[in-house]
């Protein structure tokens, strides 16, 4: 009895705290009776807050967060367990919170921490990793912004120590560690990330098992599992209404889906630090759609360069059929009512860190040592990781070619190549190492002499101050990577060449004179577009790189100074703080409308997405419209045909028997006036809808109209002639011949150029050119030139679907009937003219004061309609409901008539 009372008290406390959110929490809690009392076991919750009595009593959690964070932690603990693969539609609202301080949750593969065993091996020592980009980005966020990090540690922590380590890191560093089993981590990182994603994103196709590795479904499952674990960690600390979440790099590309599934309005940004390949490369990935859709669950997606963003947008267009547009300088993709923004901004260096290390005595001593070591010689410098994409061997071959072509530089120039240890592992890394060593040895054997080696290869890890010292003494920096996401080596070099007063004395430079530097950079690295003063090279062209070395060495001091000044001005003003601040400002701008939109999730698994709609734009309820239909007596029904009652993708556009039956049922009702409008010509519509004798038709978007089969077609817009066709048709023919998959549709009143079956990018480009061309040659003609979804149309001025709506209302007025029920349905921008006429009629005298108006579009998208239905299937189902209501009312009326007849 006491146990039951205790449980009831606890549950009552939770209910009073959570209100209507109590039931989903209760459903996912397992209350278990044991001899000592009870405990609760949500399926995924850390030991730090597993005591329900502490929770109800208001005691703070032991994870190091203050009590004010408690509501959201508890909510998350109850909800995060099994929403990944089922019940995704239930997540509609976010958990409330009263926390007002701005906070950013930064999620990356690794925490910005250094981990070391304590000297007595009894525990762990942690310190900030000053070289980590995730730590450096705090410079751009301001002191009032709280930053929480989530990621893995570089060392494996025993399971018995994990809770204590978590507690320490959260309290001391505001870091939440993600502990992964070693086998899972290996399949995730060394497997899917490094064997499949990383090579593919660097344009390496798995043409054979030895090149990049064939797709392995088990590795993909490990990748998904790790992303889910990261999502659970985010759920432990997030305040979904106020926190910003910033996810980094290709290791966590599907994390946005899991976060969006948990909280529909989460403020979520993603930045990709690697290249994004062209669509021809990316489309070879078996899970291409899953990754694209996962990224589109972000609010803002960042890339280093326009090329990477362009490739991503092209993939979304070609593989998902999505369109994008630029508005006031911001590029966005419309995705189920949400606008996913695209950010193009290269990351910068940590200026303050580099300048502080330049001031170190150790740096000064190392510079003095290097000046003595390379006295009388010019230093060329390369700093690269030892992997297949950094082009180290190509750089050495260029150096060899340079010494062959310019023997006068023998004994005077030295290439110092710093080869950092590879981040990956495998046979390709070993091959790169072997080739590098052999090439360097061959060059030194051929061109070296006693006391002189033209290539100095350093393959051991250097301290940052040592690397900076090499930057200081190098006359030119060479970066010849064949593919690299960003590469900050040139930026670091420019900052270090600016130096300081003490280093100037060592270098025997006048502090008042401008500094100088030279860069030779590959055109395939992300920083290349930002360095307009660098000599850009194709690293595969060894002769070209060799000539670039000679050009850099022979360039005048004045030219080197001008180029350095240009680079330094850019690098010093676009540092990592600028990058972080700019990204988060854009993220805030993108998310500012989250609160006023209605959101709900649809789809299962990685196909999950969120529909976001304006509060006034909602799905049309069939029950609601049928109820209104039955209550009213003067009904106007206006239907678009193409894309509304018949899918745009259907090859056979002829109406189905079901559609004909529905239209006849609606037309038979004496209280209805049914008007159907299409872009088809009048002969086609006459043939298709010949069984519907009472159906009013509008052909060629309203240029021709007919009230029923007994009347002739008439035009609503007087057109004196169509001489403009002789101008427009040859122009369209020219673009048809040069655009494979395009065609011309000739109508009596219009000419339409279709490119639905052309290449999406090329077709869109050609359509813009055609639009400009036609507007130019037809500027003095009484026509309008408009573009739509996969078409460009020329038609007489004043011809719109709004004419059909006006005609429908005037027909009702001629019958002295004011419509008390209006339904108007369309699917694209041309139908907005109908919606506009119907909506404006409500303010006038064309409708009954109590008229019920249903302006409905197909799909969730910006529209002047108030309602929407998902697709043509739902449209037909809704019309079928109206038709059945008419048939039922007709039967009732007939029954009543018979009853009266026989009763009399």
C-alpha cells in the first residue's frame, strides 16, 4: 500500500509539472516494483539522472547542470528512446524552457580537448586543445554566449570511469563526451567515414576494391548508429526553443534528421569542412538520397566555396527534384515549406593564437637556428598531411623538374617538406610514404652535394612554434594538394610572414618597410579563390608547377610586397572569429520565423522531414468541406486540370473514368456550377470531356471559354492578330535545337517551350536565356512572356486564369444567384490569379455575405490559397466526397418527392 501511495504521489507530481506532456512521458517510463521500493528505467538515460525521487523533489542533477536545466533534461529522457524508426509523426511541439541566456551547442566528431593519463595512471588529465577549430570559433561568439561541446575523446575510457569523466568534463569544460565502443568507432570512423565518404568527397571512385573500398552496408549501419548516439547526447543538454546547434563535418551528416525528429523547431546549422563533389561523382553513392535529405533537415548549410555549394545544389536538383533561388544575396532551397539556407564562407585562422606564438622566445630561438641552418639559401616550404590527396609526390617531382630546367638555382634553393602523420590508415598511406621517401632520396642523390640537400623531408610531428618558425624563414609556400576542402596553411604562412619587431631584427628587415611573401597554391583547394595574389597551378601539371616556383623566386620585392599586403588584409580580417560570428548570425536570421510557423513531422527513418506552414495555411479537411457543401445551396466549383486532377508526371493526360464520373455527379446537382480550366487547346478538351455535357470549360488558360456543350467557344480577350508568333517561334525553335529534351507546344493563342525532359541545370539555364531573348524581341508586341515550372510561355496580354474565375462569378450573377459556397483548386503560380479573384470577391458583392470559400493548392508551398492538399490523389478523393454528398442529397430529395406523391 505504501509503495502504491509513493508511486501515485510521484506520478501526480510529474503530471502537475508536465501537464499535457505527462502521457508521452508516462508511456515511455517503465515503473518497476522491487523489494526495496521502485525504480524507473527509460531506455536511454545516463546514470546521472536516473533517480525519479530526486527529480520530483526538485533536487539538482548530478551531471553538473544547474536546476533550471532540469525540465528539458527530464523531458528528453522520456522521449528520446525509440522515436528514430517509429512514431515520428507524434513529435509536434518542443519542450518549454525558461532559460534566456543564449547558448550554442557545438557538435563535432572530436572534443577540443587533449587527454593524458595521470602520472600515477590512476586517472585522466584534460586540457583544452588550442589547435582545435571548434575551440577557436568561440572567439566569434562573444563572452555572453555559453558554448557546450559534444564529441568523442581521443583516448578510450574504461566504462567504469565514464560517468566520472563525463561529470568532470561537463563541470570543468562544458563538454559532453560521446563514448563509443571501440569496434563501433572503428567501423564508423576508419570504415565508413575514411574508406567511403572521405575518398568519394575527394573525387576518388571505388572502381576496384583497392580504390576507396566498395560500399559496405554494415559500415553504413555503424555510421547511422553513431549519429543516433550523438543525437542522444545532444538531447541530454538541449533547450530546443532557445539553443542553437552547430554540427560540423561529414562524420555527422545524418545527425540533423535525428535532431529534427526529436524537436521540429530546433535551430540547427551544419558546416561541411570537406569538398562536396560534383553530382556525377556523388550520385554513385548508394545512400545519396538519405544524406541529402538529412542535410536538408538543417536550417543553414555552410560550405567553404561556391563550387562546393553549387555541387550540393545541383545534387538536390538532379536527385531530389528540388529548386533553389537567390533572394537578396541569400541562396535558399524550398523543402516542404521550410527554406534551407546555403552559406558560402571559408573558415579563417586563429589570429590571436598565431600572433602569441610568434612572440614566444622558443619561436625566436627556432628562427635563429633555421637561419643559421639555411644560411645563404632560399627556402621553399611545404606543409601537408601524409595522404594521397595532398600531392606531396607531385610537389617533389616539380622540384626535380625545376632543378633540371633551372640549374642556376642548384645549391641556392631548398625545399623543406613537412609531412604530418596521416589521419587515416591503410595501404594507400603506405604507398604515399614510400613514394615520397624514394622521390626525395632520388632528388638529393642527383642534385645534392656535400653540405647541401635540395629536399629536406621532415616526417615527424612538430610543435606549433617550430612550424611557425619555418613559415617565418620561407620565401615561398607551396600547396599542391590535388583536392582539399579548405587548407589553412597559406593563411598561417601569410600571418607569420608579417612577423614582429624581434623577428624583423633576426631577419635583418627594416620594420618600417612592407613585408613580403609568395604563395603557389593548387586551384583544387578551398582557400584558392580567396588568395587572388597567389600563383594558382594545376598540381598535375608538373612543368607548370616548376615554372611557378621559378616565377615566385624571380619576382621583384615590390611585387611580393603588394601581394603579401593584399593577402594579409584579407586573412587578418576574415579570421575564425569572423567566420563563426557570420555563420551564427545567418543561422539566427534563418530561424527567426520558427516560432510562428506550424510544424509537424512526416516520414519514417532517414526519410523523416518536417512540414512547416504559415499559421493561416492549413490542410483542407474533407469532413469540413463536405459539411459546408451540404449546408449551402448556390455553389461555384472552379478546378484546374493539369497537375490538379491529373499528375504532371503522367504521360497519358486523358481524364480517367473516375474523374469523368465525379464531374458528372457534381454537374448534375442543380445547385452547382462547375468550371474546369486547362492549358490544353479547346479541341482536346472538347474530346476529353465530351461525356460531361453540363461542364463549363476554359481552354488555353482561359483564352477560350464555353459554358456547356450546347454553346460555342468564345474568347474573353479581343486579339487583333497573332503576327507575333512569326517572331517568337523561330527563337523558340533555335533553343529547341540546342536543348536536348525540349519541345514547342503551339496553341491558337500561345506558344509554349517545354524543357521538363531536358537536363535540369542546362534546361533551367536555357529557359532564362530564352526568357530574356523573347522579352527583347517582343518588347513592342501586345504579349506577355512568362516562365513557370519547366516551361516558358508567350501569350496575349491579359490572358490569365483569373478571367475564368471572373467568368464563373458573372455566370452566377446572371442567374441571380450569389454563391454561398466556392471551391477553387489549382497547383502552380498561374492559379494564384484565380485565388486572388476569389479572395477579392469576398470583400465585394459577388459572393453571399455568409459564403464559405475554399481556395486550395496542391502541395505545401507559398501560395495565395488558404488551404492545401498533398497531391492529385487527395484532390480527387475530396471531390469524390462532394460528389457522393450530391448523390445522397439527390436520393433524399427523390425519396421525399415519391413519399409526397404517394402520400397524396
